[in-house]
C-alpha cells in the first residue's frame, strides 16, 4: 500500500517548506509527496525543499479544488492524504494514517485539529449521524482511497469555498462511512506571524462569494434521491442563512434553487431571518 501526500500551494514558499518538513518529520518518509504549485510565478520550488518531493504546476491560478484534483490525478498511491500549505502535521499523524488504513477497511478518514475538537473518541460517521456531524474540511487530515476519490470526480473546481462540504455530501450520498480520529493530527496555521503577505490558496472569503458557494452546494444535492430529507433541510437552511446575511449588507444574491418547493423554502427562511432573526433591526 502506497500513500500519496498532496500539498497545494500558492506563492508561499516559506510556509510550504514548513508544511513539507512536518510531513517528513511525522512519518512521511517513504510516502509519495506531491506539491502542486498553483501560484502565479511558478517558482522553482523543488530547489527549496528537502527530500524526494515531486513538484507539478498548474496553468496559472486554478484554485484549491483544481490543484488538489491535479495532484490526485498525478498520484500513484492507493490512498491520498491532503495538507494545506499553511498547516502542519503533528504527533506522527502520517504514521497514524498508515496504521488506520492497514488495520481497518475504511476508505475515508479525517482527524481533530489544533483549533477544533470534533470527536472525543475514534468514531465512524454513517448516514445515521446528522449531516453537520459528517462534515470535515480538506485541511483536517483528510485521507481517502484514490479510486474512490476519482470515482467521485474529486473536488468541484467551480467552488473555491465550500468545496469540502460538497465533497463530504457526495461521500455521504455514496453511503461511504467516514473514520474520524480523536487525535489532533493537524496544526491549523500554527504561526500567524510567519505568514507571508500573499493570498491564501483558499483566498476568497467575501460574504457574497460564500453565499453563492453555499447555494451552489445546496442546488447540486437537493434533487439527489440518496440524501434524506433531513440532509436536504440542512443544506437549504445553511444556504438561506448565508444569503440572508449577504442581502442584509445590500449584496445582490438571489440564487435560484433547482426545485420549486425548495426555492419556496429558501425564500421563507431568508425572509424569516431578515425579519425576526439576528439580521433584523440592524443598521
């Protein structure tokens, strides 16, 4: 069994070097390490990195989803493990992932991080759990069988926000259990002062962009017969909350839902939030 570790990066060589060092220091020796250079300048990153690191480039800035997908297509390992360039692995997490894969039949996993504890003991997430408990970010020590990743067509390249939620929903619709490790395997942006003054690979955090991305995720899955009504309610209500926030700040966001009933539900939630919710009565 071979593990490919994929690190998308965007014009942040110092942070990237730190991320790669954490891979090598936490069980990554012997794994295939792939850096996907999604920056504008396409630096000779291989000259800055220690170890046997493969560096591939994208045509310009393609975004985090496309960069991760490119790394997955290039990988030769049976399993993929993702790391953002401003995060680091800790506590022998790569070794832990290799052990999880070798000792269980699970095809997908993630872990707690330095900033969030999502589970207090090792847990298997299935459709019996609420969808909000089944979500995890691509930076949360996310690993997956490569064949499954490709069968699910990877991350949605139209999304630069919420692409991980969209992918989690597709994992769920595929009825694939997710192994959630209670260990903290990733430090999220552990040293803010050392960050370089350049855009994050997940750089867009604008209210309108977030609302549009959440709406796109909902639109993609509301007609999926493999998702429960409870799952769909979660998606439509979270989308409506973001749209209500955007419209409260006078942003023109009115995403069209792909089913008349859900479109009505969406409008009702937005109206309720604006009239009676936390956005009402605000200047």
